[in-house]
């Protein structure tokens, strides 16, 4: 195994709440009230190409709006399915320079990577100004075409991260650590607060598959786990391999992911006063020094 390379679950596509659209030659994140499932192919003019699974699931969705996605987890350990940390990204390259959990952090400095206390974004002088945010990546299985392939949902939204972390932890507990066999679905929820001026924001929840009770879901998970074990699949070994792969690098990121992270989570002021997003890292190196705000199409806030 190559040292310094994070070995993450194979990704077949992306799940987002919204999309990046081009207006007057500029690319802007646009909020939505439904899920979008895309492939990993991005066309110059059309943006991300829809994954066939998007059309398949949308056929049965009310009004054609995809607000639930049937999923299964790849791992029994909740923390392997959802990796979430406080992360400060380099404004030029999109790479993480400081990653922490609210207790300790790993920070890239001129003398190398250092382990330092992590007080969280609101109290950290290094990450002040909104540059340090919670950053979560949820890998889920959608469909049965690939036993180990996943779709990734990225977000910097507190609501999605908090809700997903709680649900995964609870389902792991009630199922007796059989999280990978639980029949679940991602569900889009909306809420409004005084901070959003009563405008709805959307976040992602994880619930038991529609039409099933929690007890039925746990019973199915136990039966499925028994069958898979008899067929020779070692789920515990898979979890162990994943944990080893995640820990193979100081920072969990993919070089190909950095352009997507910048486009999804950063907005860049242009000379005309509007906000624009760029997929090209070369353009970002010229303009990202003036970044003053961050947005996310993983979870939209107003």
C-alpha cells in the first residue's frame, strides 16, 4: 500500500442537494429542494452528467422530485460510513491544511504536520473568518450493480452532519453492529429558523426504509448478515481494511476531489461584484485569495 495515500471507498457517483449552473459565463452553486444523483463525468457546458440511477429513482418520485433514496451502508462501523471533521481548506488549491475534531487537530505548517489543540471553528484564531467549517463525507450504496461501489454525499452543513452522525450511531447500536445490512433511505428534510429569516433550508436525514418498522429492519439485517456470513463474506475484515485505508494518510482527501470541493463549497467575488465559482484550479490560484464566503450544495443555507 502506498504510504500517504488515503484509501477511500470506490465512488460511482455523487449525491447533492442542488447543482452548479452556468450563468453569463460564470458557474454558480444553485440550491434545490431535491436530490440529484450524478456520475463522475462533468461536461464543459452541461455540468455534471446525471447518473442512470437518478432517472430510475425519479420515475417513482412524486412530481418527479427525488426526495428519498434507498441506500445501504458499506460498513458496520458508523464512523467509516460518515467521516466528519472540522476542516480548513487552502484557498488556492482546495487541499485541507488543518483537520480537527474539536479536541485535537493535524495542521500543515512550514515545519511539517503538527498535532495541536482544536478549539473548534468559533474559537480558533487560525481558522477564523469562516475558513474552517465542518466537512462531512457520507458513502452509501445505491442499487445492486456494485457490491463495493458507493455514491458520495459531501456537505459542510451542521444539520446534515449532526443528523447523519446521530442516526448512524443509533442504527449501529440497535442492530447489534449490523449497520451494513440495515434497509435504510436518505430523506430530504426542510426547516426554517430566525437565522434564515424563515426561508427553508434543506438537510439530509437517514431513516428506515419506507413501509418498515425499526423492528422489521433489524430482523432483516440479522437475517441478511447470517446469509452473507454463510456465503463466506467477512464484513469485519472489510471494516478493518477500510479503517486501515483511511488511516494511511495524514489527511483524508483525493486529488481529483479538490476541484469539486472548491466548486461546491467556495464562492469567489469577481470584479463585477457578483459571485462566481470555478472548476479550474489554475483560475482559483489567481482569484481565491479574496475569498470571503463559503457555500455548499451539499446542504444549502441562506
